[in-house]
C-alpha cells in the first residue's frame, strides 16, 4: 500500500515547501486539479525536477482528447495521469494507448460514476493501471465518503490497482487500511495539519503496519 500526497490549494513554491516537509513519508506527489488550473503543467515539471525520486501524478481529470493531454502531461514529467471513469470508453482507451507509448500510467478517477460496479469492471478491461474511488470536495461537504465504494471495487477489479481519495484523515485511515487498497490519496488530512511531517509520518507508519 502506498501513500500519495494531494496538493490542491497551493502555488508552486508552497507545493515544494510542503513536499520537502513530508518527502520521506510519501510515495507519490499529486499535482491537484486546482494547481494545474492555476499554474499549468509547469507545476508538474518543477515538482518532478525538485523531487526526482518521487513519482508525480498529474490530476488532469481528463474527459476528452486524452491522447493529447496524456502526451503533454508526460512531456512535463508526470509518471501517472488521471482520466475520468465517466468519460467515453474511447477516451480511456486513448489515454492508456498514449501512456503505454510514453512509458507512463493511467489512474481512472471514478468520481460521479453512478453504476460503479459495472463501470469498474469495464474500465478494468481497458488495461488501466489504477481505479480510484473518490468523494470530491462537494460531496465531502455533505458528509459523504468512499469507504463502501472501495469495498465494491476491491470485489470486482481483477487487474488494475485500487485507490481511494477524498477527505481521508488520521482518524479514518484505519477503516481504509482494513480494505487494503493499493494506494491511499490524502490531501487536507496532511496539508491542513499544524505538523504536516508528523501527520504524514504517522500515516506511513499505520500503512506499513497495516492498521
Ligand atoms: O482530487 C481532489 C479534489 O477533487 C480536488 O481536485 C483531491 O486531490 C482529493 O480529494 C484529495 O484531497 P482531500 O480530499 O483533501 O484528501
């Protein structure tokens, strides 16, 4: 099980500072969608250059023209690029095809997918690398989480790695770990803490010991 730090509400210098604080405790740096909107793929490039030993995920949440967008994110240094599970089959297949050419990986974000079980089976057959259940900020605000959804994809996904994102904190991490996803994605649960290194270190410890 790996830990991904989601950077969403920061600029590039703040992102670098944050990663510096938690670098030993994380496996993947996520350049969040708001950061890409504000800073462009330059954020991916600069963070990859600053932390070459960590993998970088570009959270583009691609919905169309995936081949082109995966190519541009790859050129910027992304190791993993996100595509929406709600997009057309040909979009997801196009993302996978381009990622293979570039030697990169695709994470499919299942945010807002209504028929999760069926769509996860379909997306799994496209050869994607990760399938991620995700409760976005808007549903987190009304008390939702993705714990049940994680159990669903753990049951039906046979090839891809499984991931979970959305509002995960130290207090809810044990429930997530119990379901044994391959990747846990945490943003505010680390970035909004007073002692971010301590929060990330504790999360890494819990993940390593499996509880
Ligand atoms: O993908 C995300 C969200 O849609 C904003 O772009 C976040 O990175 C993801 O939800 C993880 O962040 P937290 O919910 O703060 O843990």
